[in-house]
C-alpha cells in the first residue's frame, strides 16, 4: 500500500464502520433489521471497511519492521477479515433472498447448520480480525511508533460493540481518533522502515 492509499484507508475505514453503525441503528427503528435497502447498504459499507483494513494490517506490519510477530498478526487479521467478509456476504445474500425478517431467520439457520460454517464464519474466525488489530497497535506502542493511548482507543472500539451493538458508531469515533495520527505522520515514514530482527 503506497502512502497516499494508506492515509486514505486509515481515515476511510473508521468512517465506513461509523456509517454501518448508524445505518444499523436506523434499520432497527421499526423493531427489526432487514431485509431492505438499509440492511444491504450498511453491510456493504462494513465490507468496504474490511477491504481497507486488509491494507491497514499490512501497513502496520511494515511500521513494525515486518518481523515475525507483526507478520503473524497481519496474517491472522487477514484471515479474520476473510471470515467477516464471508459472514457479511451471507447477510447480504440472505437479505436479497428473504421476503421478511422471519424468512431471514430461516435462511440463517440453514446456513449456520452447515458443518464448519458456524465456527469459521461466526463464532471463531472473525475474532482473529479483532485480536490482530489490537496486537499490532500494542506492538507498535511498545516500539514507540504510535502514541501510548492508541491501543487503549482501539480496545475501546473493539469492546463497545460487545457491550451493545448500538455503540458501534461511538467505537468507530474512537478508532478514527486512534488512526488519524497514523494517517498524518506515521504512514509516510513506514516506507523507509528497515526490516527488524525476527521475534520468536
């Protein structure tokens, strides 16, 4: 990822997550979420954010010196992104196929009953995305390549949706604050980082 694209990703990804969170709240005002335009639009916004996060993870790896620890984190994060893209892709397809919310529930039950899908796409795989994101910023904080409060803000962003998914927009704002300095200062310097010794 070149510096210009990286700067864009660090700002656009949190904003897309914010858009998803706001649309999700609006979609639920009638008492149920999906199917419909709001369901599809919100999910596509989050999927676009995930695509940007793939580049962000590898940019953070470069900032950490491309060592073993950052590489493992980036690989794990990419796997988590793949799981989340599959999950949200299923959501979009179900939204198109179902006539109403009850119909969506039936289709979701069918999908999740397929062996391996629940753990890979819903209950296990997605957590790699969140853990890798936190691991990378903690490593960079220890290396003093990001501000000490950056992991704290990222952790808040990751934790808020587990408390209440309606807090996703608030979490996205914390993420934007934590990523903004990377877009302004750290990313251009990342291209000049020399590979560091591997960490076992």
